[in-house]
């Protein structure tokens, strides 16, 4: 009996020691992103990620996270990209409003013309009046972008949590996203991507075709074609994923229906669909602005010329200015005057090449979170996998406090005996 009691005590004591033993941390994973990696959890309290219970981030590591995310501008750069999406959609909806005014003019101009193509297009635009959705779409976009930014911030807290490290599989090059994360992603972003890849594709084509094919007198120019630079096409892959999720998100097996869509989220890089076609949106806006200006200017000059009774070409003025103008400009003037029997001196410039802007291109194969020089875990090459147990980046980001006030508190704990002149600012910029 005595031996059994001793054995029992040893088992219980061993169990208690095992329970108290610190969990292992994936040191290489942390060091892949310029953080001081630990082999086991630490006793330091985690102030920037208060929901982390099995903490792998020392006070020094927590300050370093603030340094990378805030001081080095990672958060600001990511936020700026999402703000650009919000801003350009807002500008395009303003363009929609102006196009609708022009469509109303053309609809009235062609009201009595049987079978007028421009009347049909203008009537469709006036009927649907997409600009009325502007505020609703603004809210949908804002909600999605906030979710994505918050989830990217949550990546750092996921690195601090030892329980999350097991969800990064180095052998299979995948990371596991939790059902909870996928559920929140669908709730916050699905409407945005349904709008972007289904509704917007059709609407943008309708409005841009109207501007390209019709002048403001309702004449249909069948040989005017939009270039692909401002055409938005149906993307079968992402549309299939969001349609599958839309059909099954509120049914049994919803995670199976939405897992392809959710697995697109990679914590360290932008996705070609989740953050895609920013440059093309700017091109479309440029096209709308220039084309509308050109059409209005053309109509204004034509009406002015007709009102003044200018039916002959003013050869003398044309000759005086012809020496300064290119041959192509002269041809444009002549063709325009012949068509409308006016006497323009200068052409109405519209050049499609002026619309193109690639300054907003995103590099989808580059890390948006600065990696270390010796990367062991290259998450750019990892694939997401939705599992019941996995990482909830959104929860991690929602509960984080990666800000200056928290960093100052952490720095005080890191340096309890602060000497005069030694402060956080100096530490951050050394």
C-alpha cells in the first residue's frame, strides 16, 4: 500500500509539473519576421495582445512589434491601399452620377427615334440609376476593408501565441484558419466581393459603353470600341468561390461551401482578387472623366458654331495655326468641320493613352510584412486551409493594442530603472 501511495503521488506530481511546463514556441517562425524568437513561453505579460495566454513575446519583442507595425509604417501602407479602394469607388460613383445626367439628355434627345440604340442604353441607365446605391456601397466597402486591415494586424498577435504556432505547418506549407475566422470573413466581406465581381462588372460596362458609343445628340457610333484597359471581366475563379459561399453559408456544411473563399486570405500578402484591380479602377475613372469632358466640349462647340451660322471653314485662321499644329490635329479639325459644318480652330483633344495609370499596381508576390533576411517560414508560398481548429486573425487583431500608449507601458516594464535620457523614442530609432 505504501508503494502504491508513493507511486500515486509521483503520478499526480508529474501531471502537475507537466501542466505547469511552458508550451514550446516556434522560434524559427518568429525570427522569420524579425522578432526575437523564444523556444518556450515567457512570464512577461503581453500588453499589446492581452488575449494571448501562452505568450511567446517578451517585452522587448512587444516593443519591436510596435516598431515594425507602427513606426516602420506597415499598418499605414496597408491602410492606404484599402483607403485607395474606398476613394476610387467613391469617385467612380460620382462619375456614375454625371453619366446619368448625360444619359437623361440623350434619352430626351432620342425619344422620337424608333429603334435608337442610344435611347435604349440611356433609358437603361436612367432606369437603374446606380448612383443611388453610393452610400450603401460605401458602407459595404468600408466594412470589408476594416475587416481585412484588422486581420492583418492580428498576424502579429498570432505570432505571440504558442497555441497558434501549431497551426503553421512547415512540412505541408499551409496555415490553418479557424471556422470562426471564416465565418467572420463571410459576414464582413462577401457582399463587397459580390458587388465587385458580379454587379460592378455589368454596371461599369453599361456606363462606359454608353460614353463610347453615343454622342450627346444620340448618334450611335458602332465602330467605337472600348479598350480592355477599362473593361472589367467576369473572373470565373473568384465568382465561383463567392457564389458557392453565397448559396451555402447558412446551410449545413457552410464551411465546406466557403472554405475556398476564406482560404484566399494570406496574413502577409495581398491576394489578386481580395485586393485586385486597383490600377484598373483608376483607369476607368480617368476614362470617365476625359470622355465626358470630350463629349461635353464637342457638343458645346458644335452648338455654338451652329448658332453663329458658321457654315464655312475659316481657312485663313486655320493656316495661321496650322504651322503650329501637327498634321494629325489638322486632319481631326478638317474631319470634324466636314461632319458638322463648323469652323473649329483647335481640335477637341481626347487620347486614350492619357487615361492609363499604373501607379497603383500591387505586387502580389511580395510580403507586406517585412520578413527577416534569413526566412525559414516563407508564408508567401503557404496555402490557407479552413479547419475547425485554427487561427482567428480577426479576433487577434480586434483585441490587440499595438499603439504608442501600450508601447510606452511595455517599455517601462522592460526598463524598470530608466536612466535620464533613455526613453522609448531613442530605443525605436536606434
